[in-house]
């Protein structure tokens, strides 16, 4: 009986953490340092807010406001939001999921180089389509990229920030999707040899990213959303989930950072992968790395 009671208490504690404490109260800041080829200016601090999935009661305006305040306190040079602002769950109070509600909180984001975004698959799957979400972000002062790139300057360094649209924009059935992404068009907008940082919601795009792009920033996977010791994360969006599900990946001089994100889809559960603000420091290759 004592053994059964202990198991019951453990299960209850785990469920409480997964359904309540971790999603609603924890907010980790996860640092990454990326030594990028061609970067010769001052280090660039990038705050990444991925997979907001704003809706009541799981990501209410008050929680978005807390995330914004925490981000501003980190004093980033640049803020990127790599998609999925729309809910990934059925809303209990649909009126609180309107784009203008959460956009009013995002309008308080502050960084010298501004806030920049691409859309994710859930933004495309909304009943009203991606248009209202794009409009809300733009109203909030967030630059939205649709297979575009623009030059920015920081600490004596010119660089390009680029963004592709979602690769899973239109479900075709059978686990197949028609993408709105156009990587070649995006990179044609880059007109010189300055370093390139790319926003792409789904990290599987990294397989096609050329060495010309030094850093790709993604979300989408929620870090697996549930990560059990030894077993790992049962939630996986990619065939390469073990490699691209979460964190910093390097390949042939290219870098990928997959943020664990802030909200959730499918189920309102996070366990072992707390909501995170990813904080990337881009440096030159001669700088010490961590």
C-alpha cells in the first residue's frame, strides 16, 4: 500500500508539474553562443520568442505581458519571433485569442534593431487565414517577412536578416503539406557578401539552407514539449527529431538554433521542456565559445 501511495503521489506531482507549474509559471532563459563566419563587429544579442500559441486560458494576455517584460529586461539588440502566434489548442474563450489582444502586448517589445517575425503553420491554419495575424503584428511594430531579406547594422557590422514563410502552410492530407516558403527567392534579396541570419519556422528547412547562411533560427517543435529522462521526447515533428528537435546544431560551418518555444499544441502539457526565451549571442569565429 505504501508503495502504491508513493507511485500515486509521484504521478500526481508529475501531472501537476506538466499541466500547471511548468507551462504557467516557469520561464527559462536559454543561452546560446554562435561563432559565425564573417562576423567582425560587436557581439549581437538576439532574443527568440517562438510558438507563442496565444489563447485563453493557456497563454493569456497577462502571460504574454510577463514574457515581453522578461525579454525587455534581457536588453537584446534584436528580437525575432519565428512563428505560431495562433492557438495550437481549442480555445475555451475564443474572444481572448483575437490577434489584436496578444499583439497589444507584443507592441511593448523593445530592442535597438526592432522585432522581426515570420509566420508558422498554425498561423496559416487559422479560420481567417494568415492575413489578420500579419496585420496585428505590423500594427504592433513587428516587421513580418514573407520570403524576404533586409540589411541591418550593429556594432560596425552589416548583416542580412531574412525570413521564409511556413513550409507547412496548406495541409494536403496524408501528412503532406504545400509550403508558402521560397528559400531561393528569399536569398536572391541578399545583394552582397555580408553575413546572413535566417528565420524559418520549421527547422527541417535547415537541410536545404546553403553555407551562405551562417545562422538559422527556428521554432515549431516546442523542444518535444514533453521530454522524459532516458526516453526523450515523444512529440516530434521531424524525421530528424533527435537532431533538430531542440537546441544548437552545427553542420559544415552552418548553425541552427531551435528554440523550445513558449506555448504548446496538441495537448496543454509541458514536462522537462519549460517555456523558454532563447538568447543567442552571435560572435566572430575568433571569439571564445561556450
